[in-house]
């Protein structure tokens, strides 16, 4: 089977992920689950080897795959689009995971994100984190934030990615995109030198290690706007992950720094729509406030959910508040809301009108736009 046909069909159908494995037809992720591509035969190892040869276009990529038996890279074709590729071995054979990257930079108006995310994108300094599991739309949200800054202000933006996914063109801003492996050795190394490259905004594809986290906090503390991601499921876990990455003797100081630089945390989960046509994000948002800073400094991180529940005046919302809003707007089914919420009992009571106080007065998604 021709690789072009698989990728072209994925693009045309709006598929986010493709899995290529020996003995299976190409698998497309549809509403969170993998289904076989229609009228497709099982792939052979010869076809997968041919696809691998097509993807690994330079000696460094080929050497990485030979030595590490795994390679991350971006692949682009003018007539097909752009894709993030992870090639790896399983049971001694080649398998390939493909993420389809939209050709255009997303805008907030098309992402169903709460309005506070766009307001966070207008911050001039500090740290904004976008978190969630793999495939929850973190990269898309970051691309929308970078795109917003690019359109609105003449700043210098440096992105550090592994690999580069969305390709930004300079508008009002100047954007330099650095790729791990091709342009620099590691996130930590790229971030250290980025501070000498007169940036206003630094976007880290991921904060993977304590050195990168510490340097990112220093960059935010010294007046830069730092954007990054973590694979965490909610706000308290995000704050805890950062603090716990440091030795015990440093944690009090880290909490003080983090409390002062954090501007917002946006946690995402994708939920199938009620119409059956796609996915919509449920979003937990924490925004910097005096109470948020107090709770982080005092190591009351587990109590942040209470602050978020009561912080709607600042644009904050919990996952359950977000799900209730989506449910009220008829964008998701009741069963999906229960499956993805943090407290099914509270959501059931709020949805039935028995205890709406816990969720506050939430407008529908259409009203929020």
C-alpha cells in the first residue's frame, strides 16, 4: 500500500493519529479509538521498511534509529501536509506512529477553549503551562497561543521542540524554531543559550527534567514569558510535579518562585462530542491570584481545587465545571461527562439541579465565546 494514500486519507478525514504495524491494516484514531482504514489490506514488514526509509531522510535520523531503535522526527510533503513521526521496533519489527499536524496555525475561535486562555496569551512575562495526557491537544493549544502573540505583538519568540510540529511564519513577531537533534542537543542546553538570544517569549515543547524546569523558572523570573507542557492530569498534580522534581532542601524556595511566576495552568482532556463527529476539550484552568500564590507558597497544593472552584471571577474552572458547561451546551453526552469527571456524584447532583452551587453559575459554551 502506498504511504501517500494512507496519509492523504488521514488528512482528508481529519484523523489525528495513524498507527502502522506489521500484520494490521493502517489504524486511524477516531473519537479516541483506533479503527482500521477502510478497504485496506494488512501491512507487510517490507511496506513498513519502505515507509521508514522514506521518513528517515538524513544520516543522523538513520543513526538514531539504528542505535536507539526509536526515532522522533517531523515529516513534510508539499502535497500531503506535515506529520510527527515516531518509528520504533516491536518484537524485532518496525512499527510507526504518525500524528497528523494541521496545515494552518489554529486560532482560539476554532478550539472551543474558555476565553481565559486567550487572555493568558496576552501576558508579557511569567509562566503558562498546558498539561494533559498524550493526544489531549496540548501542542495545538500552544500553537494557538504562539499564533496569537505572533499576530498581536512585535516580539522575539524562540520555540524549542522535539520535533518541530507546527511551522510558524513571522507576522508581527519574529519566530525562531529550534529542533532537538537538528539544531541543539537537548531542551536544557537550548534553554540555557536561549536566554542569551534576546527572546521575549520562550516555548518549550516539554519540561522533561529538573535542569530544564529550573532554567525555565529562572527565565520566567527574569522577565520572559515561558510556555511549556507537562503530562499531568490536573492543576494540583502539575504544581506538585514541578516542586517534587527538586531536592527536599530546595522545595520551599521553588514554591515561592513558582507562586510568583505562574500566570496560568491549562489542563485538557478531549471528550467525544454528542453528535459523534469529533472531540471537544474539557479544560481545567487555574489563573494567578493572591489566594493561589498563598496556597502554593504554603504547600497547600491539594487544596487548589477549592480555590479553582471558587475562582470563576478570574476565569478559573475545574474539569467538572467545564464538563457541566459542555453538557449544558449539548456538546457532550451525559455518560461521557460522568466518565471524564473528577467527582461523578457531584456532577450528577449539579446536572439534576440539586446542587448547582458547587459548580457556580456557568454559561453555555456559545455564551462564553
